[in-house]
C-alpha cells in the first residue's frame, strides 16, 4: 500500500523508537504529529520530519493524563486534517526488585505504559471510526510475554498492553481498523542503554531504524492483511 498523504500520530515521537518511526513514515510521504513531554526534542524532530516535504506538528502532554491526551490528540488531528494511523509508543522502563522499588514508581510505570496506550487509543478511535478505516500499532515488549527479575512493573504493564491491544483488535477489526500488537526485544535507545540492558553496539543490537522499517512494512501491507502481533530480536545478541 502507498502511505503517501496519510496522517500519523506517534506518541513519544521526539526520540528513540518513536522518532525513528516518525522519520521513516515521513520519508513515505506521511504527515506526522508527534507527542511527548520534552518540547525541545519535539521541535527539533518536527524540523527533521519537515525536510521530507510533509506536514509535521507536535503536542506536549504527559501520556498519563487522560484529559491532556485527548486535547493533544484532537489538536494534532485538526492541524493534520484527520488521523489514519496511531503509533502507541510512549513508555518508561523502570527496573528494580519488587522489594526495593517504591510503590509510587511501580504505579507510575503502569499509569504511563498501560493507561497511556488506553488513553491515546480511546482519543484516536472516533477519528478512525468516522473514516471507516485506520491502523493502531501498540508497542508492548517481549517483557510482556514473560516476566523476569527486576522488571515486575515494566513486565506487568506490557503484559496488560498485550491484553488490551488484543481486545482492541477484536472490537475494532469490524470497523476496518487494524490493531497490531508488537513485542520487540531489546533495541538500542535511551531506555535500554540507561537501563543497562545493552551497550547499544550497532554490530550486535537492534537499532531504532530496524524497528521503524518493521513498522513501515506492516503498515504498507494490503488492507486485507492484518499482522495481529509480532516480535523482533537481534540476530546474535
Ligand atoms: N528500547 C527497547 O529495548 C524496547 C524494547 C521493547 C519495547 N520498547 C518500548 O518501545 C517504546 C519506546 O521506547 P524507547 O526505547 O524509544 O524509549 P526512550 O528512548 O526512553 O523513549 C521513550 C519515549 O516515550 C516518551 N514518554 C515517556 N514517558 C512519557 C510520558 N509520561 N508522557 C509522554 N511521553 C512519554 C518520551 O518522550 P519525552 O521524553 O518527550 O517525554 C520518549 O519519546 C516504549 O513503549 C518501550 O517500552 C522498547
């Protein structure tokens, strides 16, 4: 499918995986709205996106606040002239043992990673429903398929995203909305490098561009085809 002229919103689009997806979609002619908390990153990324000759804008809000998410998404929809694609990507990774991690941090991980996905999808859904088609890509993690030590909050949040995304898929498929659940393994980014999961070595570890190419290819599939879920790993970690 040709993506030219479509409008995409990418949460957490100012850096990391979200930024790579924003740039690759722009190179396909997609108009892009990005969101996040850091306005400087968002501004700089919008300038990079515009070099591809597409419309680009940003909205600053925290993904854990439903009212702000709805207002931000609606303002981007107005600026872009509608929404065709949501990449539900914003998330945080806080790692530590159950004993040592504070309940406040634990709750914040769930609020950001799970509620954020829910709020953004809920805000975008009316636009896709009205159009009679659309795509939502929910970024979970392999951590959501199997918990492990020092990742209880992150793994629980991502397991819940997997389940929420499956429910979205079942409910919205009938409206010609493709909901895709992605469970990537470690990819070099601030989150994975600061979290000590990888040194980011490009000869060994997935890079944000690999993730972005995968997302682009999923979106380009003929509309009769829905990739319901998928994982991506480094070949030789
Ligand atoms: N990297 C990996 O190894 C890996 C593997 C599997 C899944 N994932 C998932 O992929 C997604 C992107 O991760 P990444 O590796 O690109 O991480 P990252 O480099 O740390 O970027 C996180 C992004 O999320 C945004 N964000 C975080 N908290 C937010 C909040 N409260 N409100 C609004 N935006 C918020 C950040 O924007 P601001 O800084 O502007 O707030 C940033 O753009 C996450 O959902 C992550 O769990 C990553």
